[in-house]
């Protein structure tokens, strides 16, 4: 077997490990820039997985999907985020409402939960447990980030991580989602981010800060 | 022949310990744009201290005098557990990691008692902070080692190393990555390096280990310095042996052992570079953030144990 | 022939402690009567040890039965499990008695002493009856006697409203526990012919599942209340510190173990394991007990309360081993169950040894310095070197350091957790190894706690005039402590002697178990480690020679006073800060005069720790019981005709019941 073959084999068997690592690091990350970097690393791992599966199962459209993921989620979106943070001049801190220890314990519990949840399903669909559990953990982690981080930018990042998880889950269970749907999802995300970016500017201009916990005027 | 190799391993760990410290100190100086002392300086210091006399406070008792001796002997016995050049050690069968961890605790217990016997406030301060750090560091220490032991289905350190040697290098194991992270954080806490404790300071705001040894001098201080060097060396050797042992000798022959020794030196130097880079680039954690640091280590260790049952890999 | 001798020794043990000694003390007035009584106690306990050892060496295990048909069936027998706990009781009783001789001589008047020794002997008698009982009546009689006699011993020590309140709480909770224990026995009645242990064992195999669950739960609650698991432990830190030190040693060292014995007897011998969730419940409760126990111990600066809370922690560790064993039993893994059970039994024995030693040390300190407040002690090692060494051995053992006995039992329990990873079923595979982390945290905190205890009490400078005037203990007290310390070190370095009999005991309790490998490997390696450590220490001691006495350095500070040292409260502050959610004290700072906050004339600080579950659990419960009692009071109208009406109503309802029964 040539080198590429070995490499793809290794990527496919161990990418979930790297996803779990990025999840843990996201839980303890203290700065927004670190979180953005971790998100782009996560997307890179997912892109690698897509490309490896494309190589192994010889699906040309999957290559397109992989390149798309690489371009949009690994390069374009994180750069946009960095530009956003610089323009908004926000403070670097992530403003978490749980201590790092509590966050890691919660994430550990979520990983345990996701393994328990996918066990029976994974056996039915003949899909390795690790990959599905990684996808479900990504979804839960995205939700956790949105709940526990008070900066609006982190809410956006949480949504992106959530979408990563959904994307991965769809990829694994039904490999060969039609290309059109994939492109559609991507455009959805792009438009959503554009809107959120515009809103972030407006909120920052009006309130002079982006701390979600201080925006309680909507209370009745 | 194997016993000779095992004794040689223990001697390498004990006698080579000040050298590791010297390398780390010199690398740190270079990173801080100073020239730094020679890497053999710690040997000179220990010998110089042995030539001096012990200064003892009038209120101290036998515990003060015996603490460095007991600390040193427990470190010597700890050094007999860790494989260096081949997958075997002096205390092999039955020498499991619980005994390793608790022998370290034995030394630390008597050092804290010696600190309290000095009769000054600094000893009490160092002992009290050390009590906080060490009581919280035991859980991640044992959890991460337990995770690796469960995968190897044996508890003696030499046996775990032998099992790891048989695995392929390129099989990435979530349990091992998590256990390594947890154990590395515990190593930083246990050996008193940054960001948990500053080993080069004598300011009362920043010292844990240095506070405990403030009253000691002469041969007692030499034994204590040597013991902390042995502890650092043993823990680095443990990290190497458990997580990256490839390169160890398969048969006990002179050439293979020499080759394994060279590989080990390269690995230890790499770890020393890593330690100095981390120490020079991070600020010391505030005292009450250290439990958070150790809490993250515990959570990662617990996750490693959970993964042994879930992913089995 | 040997059996006859053993039988005679057993009879001697029982009659001496139960009848002869109290009789002598009550009748005889002369000092020689007291001396004779003490000699009899020592001889009886030694005979008890010999009986226990004899029961172990015989194959198969002998049963020494004495029963006389009183109104109820009273029978004692010494099978292997009883023999182990008999050895525990007698082996600890001998050094404690030797200690108690000069202790009571120094403290009490002649008249009081006779009563104290009489009750002391009755206390030992009751505990021996409990562990060797082989009929329900004997067990319950001994159980009650234990409670009553220990309460009497506490009250003899002194009488004040606060003491009476604490004794009241003690008696109350002990009787609640005794009710649960009695319920355990009586639940067997419909299925067995009597309350003889043989009959109960036979019935236990064929009982329906629901009854077995109820028996297990009431056994856990009843014996747990006596052993001191959280949240039923409220009486322990109130009762143990106010008893005289030898009695505290017996209470903490032996009485708690009788509860462990009862639980083992029910869960393993009679029920053969309990329901499938039993082990997990025990494990969870034990983890909470161990953790909270040691956290409360660290915060204490009263030495005896600290030791009482530390007993709670060790009971938690013992039940961790028992819970693990139950989990293994439900999975059918006999070897793992045996390993965990050996760990738990050995920890019970070790705890008896080192906790008695520590309480005797506290007694010595209170005799020499008239204070058990750690913040007032210090520098005692120089003034009481022999006592200090003995207490140091006790502190090292309880911290679980290698070469002392505490490590061996904790190690066995750790290894049983690791063995849990080989069970079938993810739940056990995850929960048991995670318990390694919990036990590690408990052990780490225990080591920190006893560094503080020994360091603040014995090392450094004396913190008060009382500590400055401390004197070495009398010879008898030292001998008692040293005997216990020697036991700790012996088991720590040569554990094989104790492990082999334990293995044979556990093979009876857990049918089908082989010899766990771990017991052999630890017995092989610990002597080597001891050799390395002692050898290296000897070499190192020979190297360091010259020494000069000079001032304390302390970075050049000119004049050091003893107040500049760390006290016990300050030492534990970082840990108390981190675990602040557990403690939650009520703090009150008062500045006088209150209208000038920045220029106070006096500032006072008061911190009261009421344990949070006392507030959340006990007070509402107590208040509801009291209000219920108030409402039931209305039944007592004081009117004779109403009372006659009650009798009439009772008759009518019984007749109605009889009619509907048909």
C-alpha cells in the first residue's frame, strides 16, 4: 500500500480522537482568538476526514465537498472572525460562566452521554461508534458554548461548532449527501454569519459592548 | 545480567538527575538571553553542600534531622521502579504504580513535617500550600496511570511499558493522549515547576517547595536538592517510558543497551527543552487558581478512564 | 484436646469480663481488688486473642458454642468471621487497658475508678458478645449493652448540660439504629424457625426478593448508623470527644468495627450479596462519607473531634471496599469480590490499631498539657519524645504511607477498583476505576490532615505555656501506645502474616474464590522496599555528621516568637477555601463602635460551622417529629372516661378484625 493509502487509513480510524481533543480545548479556552483557532482546526480535521473517505471510496463529488469545507470553514470563516474581533475592539477574554474545571467535567459527561446514545444506533447502521459519538459531542459542545459563554462572538462560534457536528453526523450516516444540498447548507451558513456580523456591529455601536448577559432590557 | 541492567537504570536515574536539572536551567537562561551556568553546575552545588555543616534551629527535634534522609531514601526507591533502557526495572513484579505514587507521598509527608519543625512561618506556609497542591494532585496522578494500566491490563510499570512497546507507534489512542495530558500537568504540579511553583525564587509570595526547605543547610540541603532532582528525572522518565518507549532494548546486550541509552538521552533532552520553553513563557498561576489547574487535570484523567470503557483504545 | 482448652479459655473470657470483674469491683473496696480486676481483664483479653488465633489455625473452622436456655435463646459461637473480629477486639483491648491503668490513676478518685473499671470490663464484654453472638437475642442484647455502657462511661467522666445533650443525641441515634437492626432479625422470622444464625442462614437462601431488599436496607441503615456513615453520623463527633481517652479509643477503634461486622454478617453471610443495585448504593454513600469525613476533619483544631471525623472517613473507606465486593458478587466475579473484601476487613483491623493509638496519644497530650486544642500545642516532640514517635507512627499509618499498615489495606482496595475494569457491563467498568480518583483524593486529604495534626502539635515551638510545661507520659501509657505502634509497623512491613489468614476467611464468605494474586505480590515486594528505604536512610545518616545549633534562619528575621508559626486553623485555610461549598460557616464580624467603621475600638470575629445537612436534613425532620408529638398529645385528655373509651374501641376493632379475617 502506498503512503497515501496508509495515511488515509490512519486518518479515518483516529479523526474522532482529534475532534475530542478540540472539544476539550474549547472547553478550557480563555481567549476568543484561541477558540477561533480551535474551530478552524476542528474544521480541518473534518475536511481531512471527508477527503480521506473520498479517496477510499472513490467518490469525486466528495472531493468537491472536502475542498469547500477547507476553503470556507478552515480559511474564510475564521479569517472573517478575526477581522470582526479586530474591528469590534472587544476584550480578548471569553467570559465563561463556568470555571475550566466545571467545563471539562460537563464536557466529559456530554461525551459519555453521546457514547451511550449512539451505541445502539451505530450497531444498526454499521457505522463506527467513535465517529458518531464525536458528531453528537460536537453538537452538544456547540450548545454548551452558546449557553455558557457571555460574549456574542462566542455565541456565533457555538452555532458554528453545532453546525460542524450536524454536518459530520449527516456525512457519516448517509455518505453521499447530494452535492446540491451540501452547497445549500454552506450558503445558509454564510448568509447567517453575514447577518450576525451586521447585527454584532449594530449591537456594539448601540450598547458599546457585546456582553450578552448585560442585554436584559427585553425583560417584561 | 538483567539485574545488572536494572541496577544500572536506577543509577542512571539517581546520578543523572542533577544533569537534567542543569540542562533545564541552562536552556531557560539561554531563552532569557543570558549565558547561563554550565550544565554540570548542580553537581558542584551538591558536592559543595556536602562539605558544609548542618545548621539546626534550637527548637527542632529529630524529625527535622531525619526528614531529608527519609525523603532521599524514598526517592531512591522510586527510581527503582521506572524502566529507562529496557522494559524492566529493579522493583518489577508487584512494583505497581500505586506504590510509586505513594512512595512519592511518603517523601513529601516527611518533608512537610521537617518544614513545620523549623519553627518559622515560612515552613508552615510552604507546608500548607504543598498540602493543598499535593492532596489535589493525587487524584489525576492515579487516574491517568489507572487508565493506561487498564488498557495494558496490568498494573506494574515495567509490564505496562512492555505492553506499550508491542503496540504500533502510529496507532493513535485517545486514552493515551488524554492520560499524557493529565500526567504532564501533574508532573508540573508535583515537581514544583512553573506554572504551579517557581523553583528559582525565594520570595514568600511565590514559593511552595522552596518555602519548605528554607531552614535546611549543608548535607541536609544537598540531600533535599538531590531528591527533588531525582523526582523530576523519574517523572520525566515515567512519561517517556509509558507514552513513548520505542527505542528501548529488546535483549539485554551491551550494544542494544548503549543504543537505548542514547535514544533515552535524546528523548530526555527533548522533554527538557519543552519544560524550559513552557517555564519561560508562562507566568506562575495565582495560588487559588492552582486547584483549577489540577481540577482540569482530574477531569481529563477521569475522561481517560471513561474512554478505556467506551472506546477501548 | 486443644479444642477443650480453647473452649475453656472462651468461657473464662466471657465470665471474667461479664461477671467476675464487675463483681469484684463492686464488692471489694481495697486497692488490691482493683489490681486483681485489671489483671483479670488483661488475662481474659489475652485468652480471647488465643481463642481467635486458634480458630484460624484449625481446618475446618471450629465452632465453640455455649448456650443456655434462658427465656430467650442465648448462644455464642466463634466461627472464622467472629474469630477475626474477636482478635480485633482483644488485641486492641490489651494495649488500651495497659494505657488506661496509669491514665485513670491520674485522673479519677478511688471510688470513681472502681465504677469506671467495672463499666470498662462490661463494655469489653458487650463487644465480645456482639461479635461472637450466634443467636439474634444474644446479638441484640450485646448491642444494647454496648450503647448503654458507653453512655455510662461518658457520663461518669463529668456531668454538664452540654454533655448530657450530647449523650442524649448519642442514645437517640443508637436506638434508631438498634431498631433497624432488630427489624433485620425479625424480618427473617416468618421464614426461619428461630433466630439462631444457622436457621437464619438457611432461610436467607430461600427468601423472596422483596424481603431480601428490605433486610439489606434496614441492615445498611441500622449498622450504618452505628458505624457512622453520612448522614447518620451526627452522634460520632459529639460522643467520641467527650469520653475519656481509653474509652474513646475503644469506641472509635472497636465499637465502629462491630457495626462493620454486623453488616458483613448480614450482607455476605445471610443474604449472599443483596440486590443488584446494593453495591452501587453502598459505594456512593461510602464515597460521600469518606470525602465529607476527611474534609470536616481537616477543618477541626480540637484534636479529639478531628480524630472522630477521621474515623468517619475511614469507615467510608471500609464501606468502599464492601460496596465494591458486593458489585463483584452480583457480577459473579468471586476473585474480585474476595480481593475487595480482604481490603475492607484488613482496613477495619488496621483502623482499630492506628485509631486507638491516636486516641491514646490524644489522651497522653491531654494528661501532660491539659489541652487538646491544636492551636495551643507545639514543640511536644522535644518534651515527650517517646510519645511523639508512637503518635508519628499512628499518623503515618492513617495517612496511608507505605511501610505502615494503612497503605496495605488501601492498596488492596485500589487494586480491586482496577480489577473492576474487567467486569462485563460499561457501568461497572467506568464507575469502579473512577473510584480510584475518589479514594486518591480522600487519601491525599488525609495525608494533609495528619501532617497538620502531628506538625502543629509536636513540632516547632510551643504555642502556649501549657505546652511548654509538658512532661513525658508515665511508663504504662507509653507501653500501651508502643504496642499498638509496633503492630502497625509489623503489618506494614510483613503483611503476609495477616493476609494469609484473611484469604482463608474470605474464601468462606465468598464461595468459589481462589487466592487473589495481589495479596501475594504485595507481601513479596514490601519487605524489599522497606530494605531499600531503611538501608538508604542508614547510609545517609552515617554521611551527615557535623551539626551546629544556631538560630532559626527565617530569611533573617530578627526575633521569632511562637505566635509567628502556622497554627492548625491557618494550615487548613487553603483547603477550606477551595472546598468552601462544603463548609459554609456562619460568619459574624462585629466592629465596635458601629458608627465609626474605620476607627474601631474592638473587632470581634465569630465563625460557627453548622454542617449544612444538619440545617437541611435534621432540623426540619426533628421539628416535624416534635410537631407531630404535640398533636398526638391531644389524645391524652386526662379524662378517665376517655381512656376507658380507648380500651373499648380497641376491643371493638379487634373483634371487627377477627370477623373480617374469616
